[in-house]
C-alpha cells in the first residue's frame, strides 16, 4: 500500500479524549475514531490489526475442534424471557422495539441464541460433544465506557459455546478451551494468566479469566510467581485428550485468582512466592451446567434412551479489547511496537527523498519486490520531510522499517531498522528480499 493513496489520519498532539497510553496511541496512530460514547469506527490501519487478531483467534478455535458460525447481532427478547434473563440482565442491555411493537435487543452475549439453535439441531448423544463459536459485535450499555476500545459499548467478541452429554465431557471441552486460550495469547506475543474466577451460583472450579498484566488494568490479580516466569509452559496439542486434561490439572496447581476469588490461606502459604498486580481481562472461560439447556428445553437422547439436558460452557475473548491491551503491553515513548503476529503491515518503507529520482527508483523497486513476494508493506512515498516520516512510522509501530535515502542508494544499499530493538543495518535490496521472502 502506498501511503499517498491510503487513509491514515495521524494526530501530532495527544487527544483530551484519552487517559491511558493505548487509547492515546490508537487515536494518534489513526487506528480508530470514536463516533459516539463507547462506539468506535475502525479506520483502515486499525481494521487490519483487528482482522489479524481475529484470524489467530479463529485458527486456534478451529485447532481445538470448535466450529465457526455467525449469529445475528439483533436478538428477539422472547428467547431471553425463556431463560429468565430478560428482566435479570439490567440496563447494560440495549433494548429495541421494531415497527410491529416486538421487543428486540442488541446481543450482549449469545447463550440464548445458541441454545435455541442447537435444540433444533442436536438430538442425540451421538451428536455430542460439539463446540460452536462466532466472532461478532456485541453491545453492552456500560455505565462508564473508558480506555477506548478496552471498555467500549459496542465491541467485537469471540464467543464459543460447548455442549456435552455429561460433566466429564464438559470438563474435557473446558480444558480444551483453556489450552486454546494459552496458545492464542502466546501467538500474539502476550502472556495472559488464567486466574480462578467467580463460577456464579453453580460453583465448582471451572471458571477462569485470562488476565494480561498491565498497570492500567481494571482487575486485581494475585498469583504464584510461577505464572510470572518468563519461560512459558509447553502447551500440548489437541490430538491427545488425556494430555490436555493432565496439562490443565498441572497448571491449575499454581495459585492465581481475581479479587472476588482470593483465598487468604493459600496466599499466606505462598509467602514470598505471592505476586500482586493489575491486569486486563482478555478472555473468560466458564462452565454453567444445564442453566440454559434446562430452562430453554434443550434435550438430547442419551445412550439409554432417556432425554437429558446437555452440559454447557461459554468461552469469550475480547477481540477488540485485545487491540488496546496489546498496545498497553507493547509500546514505547515513540509509539506502538506491534508484535509481528498482529502488526497491520510487516514492513514500512520510508523514501526520505521523494524528490530525488534515483532514491525513488530504489524505493519503488524495493516496494515492488516485497509486495511481489507477498509481504504486506506500507510504503511512505509522499514528498514530505524525513523527520515527520520517521516519527509517523515509529508511531504506527510496524515491526520493520526500510529506509531508502540518496547516500545509501549511491552504494546500492538501504537501511533496515527493527522497531522493537532500534537496531539498524545496511542491506542490499536482494538480501532484503531474501530475508522477508521465507
Ligand atoms: P468485564 O469484567 O471486563 O466487564 P465481563 O466479565 O463482562 O468483562 P465477559 O462477559 O466474560 O466479560 O465477556 C468476554 C470478554 O469480552 C471479556 O473477557 C472481555 O475481554 C471482553 N469484554 C467484555 N466487556 C467488554 C467491553 N465493554 N468492551 C470490550 N471488551 C469487553
Ligand atoms: Mg462486563
């Protein structure tokens, strides 16, 4: 993409709208714009990041055996009357009435919709277990939207729902998601700690929030130092169900809890090994038994011919929140530092003398070669001051910068700079291409 033909509305000044680094940087780097309180438009560069995160989330859901579908954003109130949640949900639900006076709502979550769909589709124990997911916009009329996309009102969520015949099966489905989440966040360059979370009225140990440590996070977390370790556990793959269960049993030995689940005795036992921090909730996995299947009349034929209500769980990831959370975890005084896996473009080319024919010819050549090799490149081909170009490229945080200037061009080289380390090297266009081709 040539910057001269793109829409990248960078801001030179901090915005009074934003109070934390990630929100400030999302506005300054032209990733999003707020259109109403807690509601954001995704500008071209921001959408690319959102898509890349969504792709990783999908790949790991698919790998875990979950099946993608797409549920509507608008839901009928009657489904929520069946489960009893229509009145219970409160003012976070955006309630809508259509021209025929029918009550609708903008979905804050989709347990009711998925249960109504699966009660018509899954009739026998032979069709279990199944986990379905979708990546869809949700609306929650948060009392205090803040921190940009991290606590928006409209936000993109991956929500998965598991259906099992019995509790053992449900635990296995739950454990697969636990592993899928560790894999997902690790691929984004994040270290999210699975903390014991409130299981609600059903009780039990199957509720974990995945918390990314960050000073500006809204959650307080308390954990065994093992979770802070730089060496990441070896996460198993999904071919061996027993290995999955053993892995989760092993990891959950180490204490980690959110505020409402603190165990003071366990913490006292940890002594020096106890860590306390603030963090951002990026995902939540949750088993809730037959709460919806029972209330909404979903029954499957069991092996003995009897009718049973399936055991269910739900599993959320805040896809749009992650864009802010990743920036919160990965930025410096000059701007965003994208982990490669989620960067909007892999390489940014800066032509520092667009008025010079030989320099532009070299920059064009490098751009053509990289894009020809399938590398996602943003090419700053505008006729502007070098200083503004460097600052802009640092701000948007692409992992690699290729700087093309007249002095290097005379010697047939360009400069390659790593955004994360600041390291620079001179390199020929051919060697550069070879580097990024693989
Ligand atoms: P929170 O405690 O932050 O309000 P929640 O417990 O309401 O989160 P869930 O219902 O578990 O969240 O939703 C699944 C995921 O969706 C969360 O882990 C979070 O990453 C994301 N999420 C929830 N609310 C918002 C929001 N208002 N804006 C952006 N992402 C959100
Ligand atoms: Mg909430």
